C-alpha cells in the first residue's frame, strides 16, 4: 500500500435509529457522488464502520434535536452514542 493511501475500516457496524422518523444522510461514494443512506425509524441497519461512524455523527445530532438536548453536553452525547451503536450483531 502506498503511504499516501488512506485505509478505511470496512468491518461491519450496526446502528439503531431511535428517532420517530426515518433518518437519511448523504455520503460521497468512490466516484465522489453523493449517495443517500436511510435507516428506518426504530430499525437496525449494518454498514461498514467508516460509513457507520459518519452516520452515527449525524444521527446523534438528529436525536439531540428531536429531544431538545444540549448540543455541547458530552455526557449526553455519549449516552446517545451507546443507544445508537449496536454491539454483538
């Protein structure tokens, strides 16, 4: 592998959407084109870790907005992350 190449983690990671609505986020594909990814409300979906981490970041913000929570409270952010990240699937 070339030293300039960035490795990405393709290990599967599952995500739970606790929102009352479906959640959609865009991510640029290998051709630099935006692609939408949707997790239905109260459903679990599995993605490669590099993509799951991107989705989780935006899903945390959506949960904070829906619940009218403090966007800077790191303890709340970690609690939401634990709710969203599904272990053992």
